[in-house]
């Protein structure tokens, strides 16, 4: 079974491509291709699929959260990579109860640093950190 860090990266690459092409194409097909291209020995992509399905299913809600916590940045002006790192981070932080909040934030910040621009890590950390402060206490238990 592949580790969650790798599967988050695969999910991010898949979301990036899908969003770059104006949300056209099958995310399942993109996920399969990205997995074969970047991690051909990965066995089991269920977690990446769960992330993709969750983000796509709640994309309007996730974008509204991002806009709330980054009000100076209209969603369409956030770079594609940062926008999708944030979507994944917000989804994990608010909907996946088996991922500790601090892990979700740290993973998103690391993806922002790795794949985004010079200030992406700080931007992602600022948005998700502000969201974290507003979470109910039981959601913060790590």
C-alpha cells in the first residue's frame, strides 16, 4: 500500500491537470495516468481517489472557505497549484476525521513549498492556519 504522502501528491497532480484543462476530462483517467507515470509501483490509490472525489464533490464549499480565509485573493487569481493545494488541505482539515488537523496542514504546506512558488508555503500555511483557529476544539484533537 502506498503511503498517504505519495497519494496526496498524486491527487494534487491529478487535480492540477484537471483544473488546468478547465475541469474537463475524467479525473479517474487522469488519476490512473498520473499514477502510472509518476509512481508505477504504487499499489492501491484508494486514498487519492477519496481525496479527488471529496474535493470535486465539495469544490464550491472548499472554494468559499478559501475565499473567506484569503479575502484579498479571488479564487481565479490564486495560482492553479496553490488553489488545488488549498482545496486538498481544506478538504482534509474539515472533512477527513481520520487525518489529524496538524498533519493535514503540514502536508499541504509541504506540497505548496515543493510544487508552488516562492511564497506558496507561507500562503497555504496562513490560510489553513486561520481556518484551524476557527475549527471546533474536538476537530483540533491530534
